[in-house]
């Protein structure tokens, strides 16, 4: 198998940021052959600078490459100028390590972190010289695989992806490798593609759409049922029980050129039980599994020395909730191994800061070296609205956090909000402006130039969350809400308002809760040139509305319609471990503005994530971390007592 | 001046940029060096303020997609104690990406001018190949074009400067220009060019010289081989690589199999 490098190099002078196509990152495999082993091409279907830091891809890259009988290389979506040059010359998608043609690999495995990259997946498959529809592929074509959060509703891509991996990939990647190795040994003969896919459909956590029949009654989905008795009716997600067993990436890739999150990233826990009802990540990654503090410190210390970075991010869905976060960050800052024996300062960053003064204190402590901005996510403007979405932070929590920030030298604070939430009234919307204004007032007592940026996104309901039944807000309604906020803030010099394009939220909504029929519209958007839809300069809502119309699909029905409890949802045959009656109860509680506290420190409400898998929350400390209510609004007066009891499950249909 | 300030020392480093890494930008190279300095634990001197940066100054930017045997940077160390200067090139090279190798290191005497102030010209080697869709051009025809440029009192090219077209005479910046053999057995592979191009009042690029030679040509395998400073009336390199001067004798020396 020859390298395409000489032809690729010839076009690099003609394209922007050519370093995106050279590979050569520290931590990457040197060029090598892919024959006689199971070869994976791991693809992040967005630009290199977005995809390179993806930790999920890097973890699988290392796990596969630890095997003697397998090899993983990487690819990212070539930018539009590069794609044009490649197509002009008939050059296929290529890997970055050896610059092998993508079509020569056994598996093209995509990471799906966002719905708007779906058209890029199709484009990459096509650029690889592989038919975009699964049914047209022959035994010598690679298997097209997808994993990542979006696969919790695999249906919109069911006609294009041969197999989906649901949940954590660490273990299942090995099981797939074994199966493909046997397929290759058997010679990939005619008909063998169906056989290997059928075999893979029996691997726990693997969903093979071609092994399921879908029936409809008019617009309604009736059922998605397996064609074979040994294929599961419901695909349960995979969950690694113990993060300590997976200290990856051991050799994080250090890019040669600018990328997002260009620093050492160490995952400190997976899962989150805050229970924010809009948050798909928090729902599908349960339960909480913490990495032992010693392992975190070891990964940080060796990682910083190896890479030469002077910044580490402790990643998770809510890093301040890590048991002993205070001790952990202090140990890093004080460890001479992390700072070249004290010759330079090391910064620690915590993404998704919790909204409270304690967290800001930690942030001030650890960002002495380099002060990044502080971002908080109250998500909604009124307490009522925050109870609906179960983001139980009080105004006092927020003002305390902001007070703490401005008094410790920050001059600007960023606040994230969602609009278009269930039951949201104009009063709730303008509450966002009031909160921001009050935060500026708090700041002005410390710093005359204090300012607050309020960033507002249109809410897109996601599968496998309590809001999966909710009818998404229309563009007109979102624009009305943004208008209210602009009016409410335009005289406030201290408040800068930013908002996400409601049109992009609509397109995301189409892909997010679509069924298998939406695939045709996604294909149509791609055929009309709609790639890089995450990028405002390439996004076009017209492409999506025209594609939906040309496929005879109703945007109103797919996006804006509220679903009934009885409805068969397109993702009903995929399970994140959450009981359906838990999700429904949460939806009902949302509508009556009733909050549900975090089950790490309060009784279990049996969402299903632990019990269904025989797992438990793995936390280093049973005591909630310091800092008052921790933004949960819950009563922690019971101290270290962590009572656990199961709430009786309400039988389906008993509550309507 | 505090004791800490007085301990500060500037060190000049010469390095290569060869192979795939040529496609990284000047800023990318700066980041590579910052990480390499930290990996080898060099005691860097940092700027003050909220976002302290190491005090590193790079010389002339090398255009993305060009190789070099002669890149330079000056870095300020807070303290020389315990720093093994002769051993530094090897340690730094091990911490740098493949293709970027430190080839010489020297402590700068106080008052040494910066690279930006000091470098007057660069020597370049590159291939002039027929552009896409253009006919191959024979050695005699190319030779004639080179001679006519050298004989001309002025050579005006149109430059696109931040969107505005500007006429500029590049002739004064061409200090030397000559053909140095075919780039391959087939004329479509083009001819090697060698040129000394001035850095004053601004740095002339090989691509501008090539544009003056004809719109039907395309540059390939561009490599900076030397940078020159002036000392006592004679030109010399800011730092000389120990050992035989591979740069001029063998254009493909140090080439990496990438």
C-alpha cells in the first residue's frame, strides 16, 4: 500500500493551514503498513483544529495500537479548499500517519459529538471512495462505524453507518477488532459482509441498523424490531465500571499547529448526576465514576513533563464536583515536577465551573500564572425556570460566585443561558437580563469596568433526556426572545449580549430527534454541498428546509411537535440505562417546576443507570465537597450520611 | 538592575526546518520551541504581568511550506548555572519534532543586535517547475530569462498587499541569481535556482523572484540555506554549524525520509 504523500504535498501550497494534513504530532504513530492486521481509521468529521483534541478518539487510538494485530490511524474532515483540490485530482480521503487511502482500511470509525457534523460524515465516506449508503457496500469496502454521544439516537444515520457503538468504547473496540480479524481471515468473501454485521449485532453495545426492520403508520413510527432471534431488541449502552483501569490517553497527541483546547487534558471523572434535564451528556454517561486522585496526579505530572505544556485541564462534566478537587489542584500547582522544578508557572483549568464562591476561590488559587476568563452557566434567568430544568442554583449562589470573582481581580465574567426552554415565559426570558445586570452591579463595587457577557443559546431537546418529549421552540419564538433580551440590555453598558443563531438550532433539532427517514434529508443536504454545518460561514438553513421538503418530511412534525408518552420514539430500541418512567417522571416534575437533587449526596431515585448495570457511583469521598449547597440547593445538614434507598418504580401507563 | 536581571543571558540557537514540518507556520514553530524549552527544563526568563511569556525572539519569518537549514532564535535565560551549553543542541533536538533540529548554540555577548536588526540577506535554493497546465521550459530558455532579469535596471512586479495591488521594483533585492542544474531527468521536473535575496528594506521572497521569471512557473522544494549578517565589512552567518558545510555542497543533505 503506497503513501499518497507526494501527491498530497503537491497541493499543500494551494490550501489554508496545510499543517492540518501532515500528521507528525508528538504521540502519533510513525508511518507503517496496515496490511495483515485489523486496520482502523479513526475519523473526527470536522476540521482538524476541532477534532484533534478529542479525547475519546485518542483513547481508542491508543487502545487499538497497543495490540500487535491491529493498527489505528487518524483522519479529519479536509477543509473545503483542500477537498476541492483533492476532488480535482481524484485524491481520496487519507490517514495522517501514513497517508494511506481511507478506502484501504478495514474500518472507518467516526466520532459523533454534534449533530451538525452528520453531513461531514457522509462527505468523508464519499471521499474515501466508499458508497454512502450501507446497502451499496461490498465485502471489500471498509465497515463504517460511529460512536460518541450522538449515537444515542442512531436513526438519522442508520442508512449510512454499518454499526454504531453505544456508550463507552474502551472495551467494545477490542471485541470488534477480534470479530473483524476473523472476518479478514475468512477472506471477506461474497455475502460475508452481512455475516460479520450480524455477528457484530450480537456484541453488547453494538447496534447494526441493517439487522432491524422499521415499520411506520403514516408519519408515526410503529416499531424497530430485530430481524434475527439472536439480535437484541434493545441495545444497552456499554459502561466501563472503573476509570482507574483505563488511564488513557497515556501519550496525548501534541499538535504541531493551532487547535482548540491546546493543553494537557486529564479526565478526572465520567458521568454526572446533577440531573440537569436538558443535558444529554449528564443523562447518558451515568453513573459518576471518578479517577483515583493519585492516578490523576500521576497522569498530570508525567503528561506535563512529556508534552512541555504549562497548562492542564481537569476535564469532566462538572470538575468542581470531584472529591477533593481542592487538594488535587493544590498538589499540581505545588508539584515541582509539573513546573520544571519551579522554573515556570503551571496553570490548571477547570471547565464547567460550578456556580459558587468556593469554586472561584479555587480558580483564583490555581490561575495565578495565566488568568483565563471565568464562565458560569446558570442556564436560566429565574429560579422557577431553573427548577424546571433542574439547574438548582440560587441567585445567592451566583452573586456569591461573581462577588468572589470580581473581588479577586477578574474584570469580566461570562454567563451561559438557554432560551426556548419548556414553560418559559417572557418574564423568565428577561430574567436573564436582570441576572446579568445584577452581576454587573456586584462587580462595580470592586471594579469600575466590571462587565458581564451573557451568552444565550436556543434550546434543542435531546434524545434520552427528560426533555425528549418537548416540542422545540420555533425560530420566530426564539427571535422574539432574543429581541426581548436585546431590548432589556441595550442600555446596560456592562452587559454584552451574545446569542446563537436560532436557524442553526432548528437544523440541529431536525438531526437530533429524527428517525430513519430523516437520513434522506441529511443525504440531500450533503448532495447540495452542505458540509461544515457547524461553521456559520458554511451553514445554510435553506439547505435543510429544502431537503426536508424534497423528502416530504415535516419540520413541524419532527422538531416543534410535543410527543406523547405512548409514542414510539426513534431511539426507543437504544438504552442509556435510564428507566423510561424515570425520564417521564422528570418531565412531569419539570412541568410542575419541581427539582430533583443530586443522588451522590441524597437518596437514590432509581434512574436505572446504576442498578441496571450492577454499578455504583464511584466517588472517593461520600461527603459532598466543601462549599455550602454546591449549587444544588439541597440540604446537606445530614453531614456525611448518605442514605440510599430505592424509590418504587411507577409502572408504565399508571400515570398519564 | 537587580541581581536577577544581571544573571539574565541571551542565547542564540540555529536550527533546521525540514520535511513535513515545513508546512507549519511561524507561530507554530514558536509554540514548538516553547514546549521544547520546558521539556528540557531550561531556566527561561519570563515577562511580567498577568500572562507571563518566555522572552524568545525569532528572526525572519520563514514562509509556510519552505524548508530551512538556517533558522535562528534568541532566548533569554534567567540563569546559566547548571546549563550545559555544548550539550544543548542534542537535548533540544530530542525534544523538538522530527525535522526541527538545533544545530548550533552560542551565548550572546551583551549588546549583540537582534536578528531582525542584523540580518541583511538570505541564500535560497529552489526548483522552478512548469506550473499546472503550462509547457515545460528548457534550460536555455530559463537561462535567458535569468540573464534578462540580471541585465535589467529594474524589475517591476505587482504585489497584493492586504488586498491592495502595488507595483514594486524587486531588482535591487536580487543580489545573486543563477541556475544550478536540472531537478530531475525529465524537463517537466524543472530546474534548480539559487539566489541571494536582500532583507532590506524588506525581505524579498523566492516566490516574487519566480513571478518575475514568468507566470508559467511554479516553485517547489524551496529551502533557505543561509542567513547573512555584516561584520567588519564581510558577510558571515550569525552562527556557524560545526563540521563541514553541508548546506551548499549537497542540497539534499539532512533530507529526512518522511
